[in-house]
């Protein structure tokens, strides 16, 4: 029986993973931004718990983690799922909108990680799982600020894996493509500023996401099953891409970067001091 703390169980892959974990007998403490979730708790009375947490407030986060430790007897896995999307050209997104996004998508996850690590270190066991995005690997016009938050969370997860491995703690970054989770509907915000010059460029992201809302190829239930399978493996991956689109765009980006490195290799190597 695995004991989970999952942020943002109101929807998305977090909700799907929570349901799958409860169905197999695990204990799940989920967090929400506002009121409780009686429907979720009814899925497995005594094993499904809901805490109201403000991820922008460190005291609220630490209080929730302490309570989750009590409810579970010790958190085995933290799943950072809470977050939302934002579309708009870089020129259109206000600094206030960008800060608000980073407070949840990045700093909220960091607060949770910092709060769970002391007990995990003491037990010399644990697993931190971050829901990032293929947009954190393969950037596309109109999603820069959202993608930047996921780029940053990718870096946090990769670095954390190196830091905590000696203490028996694992890390997995899950980068989904498009899933029918409501992300492109209720979970998507649009920059307040609108500049006509970006209509044929950066605004494509907004149209693409909203037009495909509800028809994405990714099945959240199967995505959750894939996440559980990866985390239960003897050697869980650091990187897990979910969906054909995630693999496609990530591979294209890796190939592009590799080609750029090869093309400009001689110039890159020209910067060293001349031998004495």
C-alpha cells in the first residue's frame, strides 16, 4: 500500500492518478484550493482525504504536509500536479500574470518539495513526482511563460534527483502531451493584452488549444495507469513522456538542438585560450 500526497486533485492527471491509486488500495491525501471534495473522499472512506491548501503560502503548505504525514503515517510519494496554463505572446503577458503563474506552477511545487523532504530524508525513502509538460522540452510560440514554468520545474526535478539519490529518494518528471483533462478549457488562461500583429503567429497556440479541448488524444485514465506502472518499476524513470505528441515534439526538439550543436561546433570550440 502506497501513501500519496497529490496536489490539485480537483482534476487533471492528479485526479486520475488519485482514483487509480485508491482503486488498488492505496491511501491518498489530495489538496484543493478552496472547499473540500466530499465526492473524492467517498471514493474510499478512510483512505481518501482532502486538505485545503494555499500553494502560494509556505505556512499553509507546511501545515498541510504535517497533516498528511499524520493521516498517512508517512508520505511515500508526492505528486506535484497543481497548475494551470497561460497563452499569449511574450509581449502580451503582463509581469503580474507571469508571476501569478510561476507562484503555482513552479514555486508551489518547490514549497511542497521542501516541506516533504525532511520526513523523507529521515526515512531514507520517498518519491517526488512532478507533472511538467512537453512544452517544458519543446517550446512553441504563444506559450512561452507557461512553458518557462515547466522548463524550470524540469530543471528542479532533474537537479533534485541528483541531490536526494544518496538518501534513497527518487524523482520522476512526467511530461504529458494533450490529454482530455480540462486543461485547455477551465485550466487555461489567456493574456489580458491582445496585440493584432500576433494573430497569425503566437495566437495560433490559443486557437489550437481551445479548438482541441475535449478531443485530445490522451486518455487521463490510461495516463494514470502509465504513471503508476512507471513509478512502481524497480528503477523508475527520471523522464516519462506521455502520449505520441509528447514523444514527437520532444524528439524533434532534441534533434534540432543536436543539429545546431554539430553545425556550430567549430565556433563553439574556438573560444578556448591558445595553448602556451
